[in-house]
C-alpha cells in the first residue's frame, strides 16, 4: 500500500511540531545560561570591589588617612656637581 497524501502531510506537521517543541525547550535553556553568565560577572565584580575596599580600609587609620609614611620633601633643589659646572 502506497502512503497517501494525507499521511505525508501528517508526517510534515509532526516534523514541524517536533522542531517547534525542540526550539521551545532550547530558548529557555539559552536564556538560563546567559542569565547565569551575567550573574557570574556581576558577582565577580562585587567580590573584586569588596576586596579592594577592604584592602584600602586596612591601610587607613582611624582618621581615614593612610598609615604609610612618605618621606617629606624640603622643597629645595639639590645641587649636584654637574649643575655647578654650568654657567
């Protein structure tokens, strides 16, 4: 018995329906992976910002100034031998 036109149409509709269902399942999966990636990027950024703040806070005293000492510059220019040789 040869397949009729009706059977061929039903098979095409079935294939189309299977493709639509596959895409309907794939779209939320892709959206989920994109959302997971975005959450990961935001989370890493927040952790980096928090660690930067904690490091910065650890190097400041109670007044908010850094506790690291810098050598004080007198403001005078140091004269070297090569400077004195010039006219």
